[in-house]
C-alpha cells in the first residue's frame, strides 16, 4: 500500500498529464471504414436543350507516347465549342426526353480522374449554356457624372468615370456590348471566360472604393461602406 503522500502525487500526475503515445504511432491516421468521397459534381447529369447538339470526334490514329485526346463538339444557336476529352472519360446521352448527358470515368478511385471528372462536367455545362442562351455580365457605374456609351457600331465602349479624358475599350471578339442606360453596360457572349475577363477589364478603371461607394460594380457585387477617419 502506497503512503498518502506518494498516492496523492501519483494520482495528480496521472490526471494532469496526457498518456504518452509511442513515436511509431504519433503520425498514424485513425482507422475508418468509410469509402473515399467521390466527385458528386461529375456524376450529376447535364440537361441538354433541344437546339444543342453534342458530337464526339474520335481521336486521330497517330503514334505518340501519350494517348491522343478525343474532341467533343458542342453546337447551338450562338455558336460552336470544341472540348477535349481524356481517354479515361466516357459520355453517354439519354435517348428519351428530357435529354441529359452523363459523364463517367474508368476508375473513380483515381485522384487525377476524379479531379478531371468534375472539371470536365463543369466546363461542358458552361459550354452548353453558352451556345444555347449565352452568358451575360451587367456593369453598374456608380458616381457623379459616371456614364458609358457605345461607339464605332458597338465595337468600342466609351467610359467617363472621373478622368480628364474618356476611356475607350475595344470589345473583344465574341462579345456583344450595349448600354441600356447611361450607367449600365450589358455584355453578352457564348464564352463565359471571355465575357467575365472583359467585365474585369472595364471594372479596373474604377474599382469600387469603400468610403463613398463609387466605382464600377459587376453583376450583384456590393461593397461595405467604411466610416471616414476623423482627425
């Protein structure tokens, strides 16, 4: 039997210090029986409008160290896109309405295939929307005297946003620009990236500032107004 002093010291040390872990198990992961999370985005079917057509072009028969990519042609009222498809990815289209496209991969447990699965699905969905309805961006000019006009048959955006001279920006190929109101710019196009890049280029000339709330805002962009520092 331990003496009272020794028993008190032993109990105190046991309760205050955590149990030691062997060095070999310090970096070990906990055991789990759950399956790895698969791409939920990639497996989601994509609705295809009646006016959109998808055609898979076979890979060219050439000698190469890497397997050549097939190409998926997406065509609709607003134009055509070509999307490369990795060899491990398959595309199936339902034959009954509503028509949907489903993407699968050879090995769902493979990290690269799982990553590309969701990426290709997102790109395909964006391209289908682009050739059917198109992508848009609405810019709002907020500030005293700020306004925009179209020049040269709609190929140049003219901005008056507080500089001593107007700012002229050429509209890129594949984008249609208009000014439904003096303080509004509407951008439309089949390629979402091109539309958003041009919107960002316009926004650069007057980035929204947090004290007066002035600037060029894109879509639903907002800014939190800060209180002015008093001296």
